[in-house]
């Protein structure tokens, strides 16, 4: 039976979702003897889109009227849902947010309000895949998130979305589920404690992701690919303070710039104490990982970098730590890692050379004698290694080795190796236990292994104008110690010849 609604006719139908729903917009031409009936308040009326819901004149509908909307723009596009009509006037003027509160036609403070519970769905606000710009819809959605009480949670359905400019994510403590979502412009995280899962930026005209705040943030499975600049940028501008964030399995691939940049070079700008777990930088035209300025105390766990146009790691921050990993990319001079200000490396596969004050200082259960301090260098492809000190530090009555201010590793992969140990800050006498391991690396594993173990009794005479060393070789396999000397400044030099070009590890134990 057709029913008249504000001079427009609607037809009662049996829609797919069941009986008792009246569909607006299916207009009939009425001829002959037709009867009309008022809309029952228990009936649920239906609209095809949010625009149709917004423009319908609801003057004759009672407060509380229910309505179903097929989709935001088209049926089942993710924006579908149920609404109820609020004609109480209790909502503030301009309360409409475009997704959960829709301005109703015919009254100044009348609104359609969406029934919903749980995370907000971005499709409710018109965030739909395709070529239409979704930036304004995302901004409107964020206003609702920021105005609400409790934990703001957002879901975006899988798909590729167009952004006309960078999307600035400003909501504090946001939980954002975006698995299968791809944006084509920069996503900029600007607040603390945000938790983001599964988002990709592909083909951005600028960087992929960037951060200006992050305290307590968690970012899992983010990917930046084919961007015109860097993949990931933490900091990089004045007043950007990015700290205590955790990025798990971020992936920078085929970008025109560097894979990952942590930059604290600006005014009141720092990038400190963040943790990147299994970050992958592959196929970028620039470098794999870069730290600059006040990018300090960050930890990189199992970083993977290969097929990049530049060096694997250019670490110019201070006291950053690199744990394990796979460093394949090299610069034009053959280096895979250039460090500054006491970068710390624990293990990993370093294909190219290493340059800079690289420190690997830790306590190890494999020490042959209790309470000895282990100074270790791992996976060095070089013919010169310096283990140095820049002063004294005491741990009880034990001497604690400190890193040198500058250490450079040669790119020469010959089997002639020189190990230098700076003893200048030792006491008048010390006993060192030096262990060197090495192996030729190839795709099938290791062979041609060598090792040697050397005791060295080092004496600094009272005037410190003269030093002496008494070496004692405890073991040597596939290695020949050519000479052990010490100069008048306390620099001990060990010249060895081996059957392989790669030193895997150098350990220096200082006796208590």
C-alpha cells in the first residue's frame, strides 16, 4: 500500500532485511482512487544514502522515529546503519559530525543519530575507497573522536584511499585498526599514546609516515612504499619531540629517499629512547637507516637492510644500540655502517666495512674467569680493529673498559689483520686475555674458521714514558701471530695473518 510522506509517495515493500520497512525514494505516480495512511511510529523507514537522509524533510515525523540507511553513498559501501530522530533540541547547534550525527531537514536542531557501539567505522563518515578525497571526512571523524569520552577506537575497511594532502592524526590515545588500508599521501602522527595497526602509505608525493609526538605510541605492521621521499621520518623539524615509541615490523620499500630517518637537528627537537623491532629497509634509493642530531638512545632490534642505494646505517645520533640484524647495503666506499658517539652493535651480519666509534660493551657468561669484563666486537670485515678507551671507570676493584672517541675499520678484506688495544688508561700493570674468532662467510654457512687466544701482561712504568707488553699465545688455529707491540702512548698492536678475510668477534677481558 503506497503511503504519502510530505507530498512524496513511498511504497511499503518487503526489503531484504525483513518486513515493516518503508523505503523513501521509490516514488510512484498515483492515479485513480488511492488511499494514504500515516507512517506508524513503530515502522522503520529506509533511505538509500546519507545524503537522502540529510535532505529529507522530517517535519511530520515524531521524535524517536527510526530509519535504516543502505549506505553512505551506495548500498553496502560500509556506511550503512540504523538511526533515530532526535527532535528534543538537546544537542548543541552544529552537533552534526557527518557520521554518527546527521543534520535533519526541516528543523534547526533536529538530528539523525546513529545506533552504534564499539569502534567507529570511517565509512560512516564517507571515508570510502576510490579516487574521491577522504581528507575532510577523516578530519570530521577525528573531531568526534576527540570530543568523546573513553578510549577512542577507529576502524577503516580495507581498500585504497585518496588523500589530497597529508592526514594529521591528532587524537590522543587513539586505537586505529587499518589492516589492508592503503593511503596515497603522508600520514602524520602528532599526539601521544597512539596505537596503529596494519596501515600502508603507497605512492605519497612526500614522505610515507612522519611523527612529531609519540610518547607511549605503538605502531605495528606499517609499510611505506614507492614514496617520493623517505619512508619513515621521526622528528625532523623544530619542536618535534618523538620519544618512547615502539615500531614493530615497519617496512620501508622502494622509496625515493632513505628508508628510516630519525632526526633531532631542529630547535627543541629530539628523537630519543624509541624502539624499532625488526624494521626492514629494502630497495630504497637512499640509505637504509639514518640518525641525525639529537636522535639518541634509540634501540634497533634485528634491523634488515638490503638493496638500498646507499649505506645500510648512517648513525650520527648518540648512544644508539643495534642488536643483531642483516646489514647488506654498502656505500660507494664499501661501508655498511658509519657510526658516531658510541653506537653499540651486538652481533649481526655486516657485509661491508664499519667506521666510527663503535662500541660493544657488555657482561658475558662466556667469560673464562668470573668477574671479568668483556669488551667485544662482532662480525667485522676488516684488516684493522681498534679497541680503545677514553678514561677510567671502576666497577668495584675491577677496571671497566670504555669506548674510544674514534674507531675506524678498514674496508680492506685481506687476510692480514691488525688489532689495536688502547691501554693508555690502565693502571701501572694489567693482565689482558684477548680472544679473536673468524670465519669465511658464504651462502651455505661458515667454513675456514680460525681463532686465537692471547694473554698479554701490560706494564706502564711510573713515568708512563715507557710501556712494555709480554704476550703469551694460548691457542692459535689457522692464524699466525706475527707481532705484538706497544708504543710509548700505551697503544698495543697485534698483527696476525689468517686464512679468512672476516673477523667475526674480538673479545678483550681485563683481569680484576
